[in-house]
C-alpha cells in the first residue's frame, strides 16, 4: 500500500485534485442521503451527486495513472487530463448545486437564468469529457505503456469507456422527449430529454441505482461502458495472482489472450444491454431476443476461453536431438 501511495504522487496532479474533490462530494452526499429527506422522482436529491462522485473518483484516478505512463506527447497528455479535471469539477459541481437546491440537473428546461447558463455549460462539459477521453484513448493506442496483457486491457477498456460516454449525448436531451414533473418543493419543472425509453420519468426502479424496472434505461450501457477498464484491470490482477500458483498462466501471451476473451465477453454484455435499453426493455425482464444475444456472446466467450486454456496447458514438445532421432529410426 505504501508503494502504491508513493507512486500515486507521480500521477496527473489536476486529475488527482479532482479525485479528492469528488471524494469530498461522496462524503457530503452520503451525509445528505441520511439527514436530508427531500426527494425528486422518488429518490433522494443527493443520490445523483453521490453516484457521480463515486464514478469520477474511480475514472479520474484511473486516467491520472494512465497519463503517468505516457512515453510520448506527455505535455499534450497533461493538458488533456487537465481539461478533463476542470470539466469534471464544473459538471459534477453543477449537479451538486442543483441537488442542494432540490431541483434537476439533467434535462432541466426551466427558463431561470442560473439553470439556462448551467445547462449550456453542462452540455458543453459532456463534449469536453468525451473529447478528452477519446484523445487519451487514441494516444494510448499508439503507445506501449506496459506488457501485452496490460496494453490490451487499457486499450479495449478505454475504447469501451468512450463508447459508453457517447451514450451521454443521447442522455442530455438528443432524444427530444419532454415531460412535466415537480422538484423537491413541488415547483413545476420541464424535462427536455430522458434516460428512459418507453417509460415515464420517476417510474419504478432498482434499489440504489434506480434503473428502470419497467422500461429501457440508457444509464445501464453508459455505466457498463464507463467502467469497462476497471473490470479488465481487475481481470488482469486476478490473472497475475493466479499465475503465482499456475505456471501455465505465467506466459505473457496467455494472459493477453485471456484478457482479450474477457474484453470480448464484456463488450458483448455492453452491446446486449444497450440494444435492450433502446428497445425499451427493462434489464430485469429480458425477452427471448435479449437472452439469445447474451447467450450467443457468452457461448463464443466460453469457447474462446476453453481454447486458450487448453492451448496454454498443453505440454510443450521438446525438440528432439538429431542423434536421438536417428537412434529411434534404428540407424
């Protein structure tokens, strides 16, 4: 742990400052969840900043670590990370302020000046966050920052994260859906846009996440994509630990192939939940088409996994010395 903390000192400082701010927001929002009983759309006003704070802590720290691994264009990478940090603080800060005011941050189309300015900054921020992540992903695509398994995990993970962020463009109102709701004080609010498909805002949802249980919810593929890199890094860590006891896991190419299999399976899950959401179907009520798509991805992943494991555990043939080869032939 001490080594990790020492290494973290060399990570991208603006991003790490953002992570500290977000960690503070998580603590503040956590207190708000307990002591503040105001609600909008049947959930605490502090739930959204709490979830966003956690996501930005995880993603921001990961990005700060990745930028410290760059070997080329370090200065450009530093500025890109700084743009992400500043934009993240502004965007999530707006979410926190709106929560404190007991009103909506996303989709709020009310005409008051603060909200209108905030919405413009907020939507511009989505573009900034997406653009910065895309730039970092492209930079890492052409640079080797570690061994083959790590490089594969980083590149695929960031690629899926960027794809997950792209869904945010739809979430900020591109779907054109409008509905009338009320804030925590009963004041009317017009929402221009929705994360739900085939369901009205504020409908039944899952515990904590509040993902819809009766219709499609685009927050699901957005979340799955955003945290793809964390999943793949955990897979990599698991392979590293297992490799201490299983010698067949130690070769770099074997672990790289297993990371590739995990990445394919994860991408399949993301594709499935994205298609499911756009079809207006709840995550917990999949139909035959959804189950078939998911089953297809999992079947291919399991077959690939079996193939990689079988090949890795197959004993290596030792080359036969020429003299012994002739002896076996009776010469």
